[in-house]
C-alpha cells in the first residue's frame, strides 16, 4: 500500500441492485473481510446518517465504512467555472477529512464514501450528452476547444480509484470523445493513475495551499510537497494538469504564506508543466451547520475557518446559512492574490478567481 493509504474498509452497507452488478461484485471482492449489511437506500441509512453521536468517530468511519449503491440521477448540470458541466459523480463522500469540505452538509454526522456500481449507466449518459453537443465552436475560460465535464464534485477521484475501476473506465471513455475532456480536483497522489493513458483528455487539478495551513485543515491528504512533486509526472503521463487554489483561507500573514508557496511551485515545475499550466482560485465559504459538526471533531481547524470578524452571512441557494468573507475585504483579497500569482508565476493562466 502507498504511504498514507486512507482506507481500512471493515464494514460495507450494500444496496441489493449494487451487489448484483459486475462493478459491485468487484468492489465486494476487493474487501472480502468487510462485514456486509444490506440497506434499501444508500442515501438513508439509520444509525449512520444524521446520528449526532457519531461525530466523535468522524475519522474512523471515513476510513473503515463504505456504502455501495447505484446512481439514480444522471443529469449534467451547467457550470461554467471548473467545467462546462458537472457530471453525475460515481461517488459521494471521501476517506480524506478536509475540515472545510461541504459534502457533509447533506449527510450530517458521518460522511464515508458512497460509491456507485452502475458505471455503465453513467458512461452512456456522458457519451450521449457529449455527442448531442457536437463540437465546441466558441472558446471560453473553461477550455478553448473541448467541452469539460467535472467528474468529482462530491468526491476525490484519486481516492475513488483505490476502491474500483470506475475512474479508469471514465478516463478510458474520454479518450474516445473527440469533443470532450474529463476533469477533477484532488488532494491525494495516487500514482496508479499514471498508467491510465489519458491521451490529454483528462484534466487533473491539484489542490494547493500553504503547507502550514494544510497541516491543520487537510487531514489525511497527501502532503503539499508530495502533490508538488507529482505534477511533472502527471504531465509526462499525458494528463493536463492545472492548479486548484481552494479554499484560500485568510489569516494573519496569509499573503506571505502564499508568496512562499508560489516560489515552491515555480521551483518544482518542469518547462513542460509550466507551458500548459492554468489555475482556479476559490476563497473559503463556510456553513453554520457544518461549523457545529466540525466543532465535534476538529475545533482547532474551526479557529482558522470560522472568523466572523472577517465574514458575513449569506443564504445559499439550498437554504443554508453560509459565511463568506465580507464583500469589500474579499474583493481586495482576490485582487491581492491574483497580483501575487501573476508576479510569481507569469506563465500560469488564471481561469477564474472569486
């Protein structure tokens, strides 16, 4: 197993249909010693989802519990920032424990990986959608030529690839879609992906932040030095590699910390990596309900993330109460960040920043 292997699956909640599918059988065979518990729905598991008593076991559950279900919704949602469309993901949740992750808002007090066995349904939906679109005739900030589909809105595909062949199958699918690219952000270096032969049709966005901040909030992820060291190798393996500065967290001395990070990036990248580099920049958004959950397992991180003196509330489109940096402060911070980035990495296109 690679260093910092994030999984130790001991219990699998299984939908009956998922267990009947070839991919479901493959996953169950991969973890033969795990206890299997049949459930009617992957989304509503009594005793797991919404159980406040589990917050103290947050990290253990993420490593040791897996939910195996089938994906029902196959719609492609327009995006326009990270991708042209958000694809129906083949997983939800993650074995990593980033303190700012928004996915647990929907699951309550336990957020293990839910992985989906019906890869054929999702692949067919993606192919039909791309074929219907036809060529991309007008360049945009996402990509000048290809329609880009984000495959990992609610999971980390580098971790998902440790569970099943779903990620390999999706990379293989996009090799033969002449008008489309796959895309996903990751905080885990899985070098098995180097053998997937993406042929330039998959974009990996390595998420980066100052190492001292990551040690507090990026729990269970690959160290920043390991992510930086992997970029050149993934470019050589014919991935398109971008940078994902997300979330940018404001703290005393944050600009100096990012100036140091930019210098580390410049020193680490090969000319080939620099020539194709682009970045996206997303400042932190927090959530009141999630704040209460996180206080139960990682209050030290909340001291960085929950800073009402610099934040203001805003109602989300889903009805939750979010905290974002105050309008004037955030505008100045975004401008300062982009100026620093352009000065340090002039070859790096900033696709968007907000």
